[in-house]
């Protein structure tokens, strides 16, 4: 992978290629729990199309679906808790 970059996930450097999403890069790095999910479920990479919103993370301070957000070098990604209804 000649175009390897990295972003920070909760302060840990995660390699990414720029041709994958944040969720794919985290999954490849062995990170499966992305935060606190709904009810008793952990936030995770689930549907891969943004429909379930189970993979919400903070990307440079904004709530985004990790499965839809392109990974690129320099991003600051953090786990977040869902907003209560």
C-alpha cells in the first residue's frame, strides 16, 4: 500500500489507504466497538450503508457515520454516545 496515511481514533493512529471508509479502516485494525450504541448494544460497523447509524463517531467534532465517511490522513475520530430521545 503505497498511499498509506493515518488518522487518529481516540488518540491511536489507524492506517488507511484513502480508498476505504473510516469503518473499514477501523475493522481492518481490529477495532469492532465504535462507541456506545442504542440500548444494550455496542456501537459498531453493521449495515455498511448508513441506514442503521450504529457506527456514529465524531469526525473532527462532527457526528458522522463511519461506514460512509472516507478515511484520510489527519482526521481526528472519537467514540461518542448517542443522544437520548
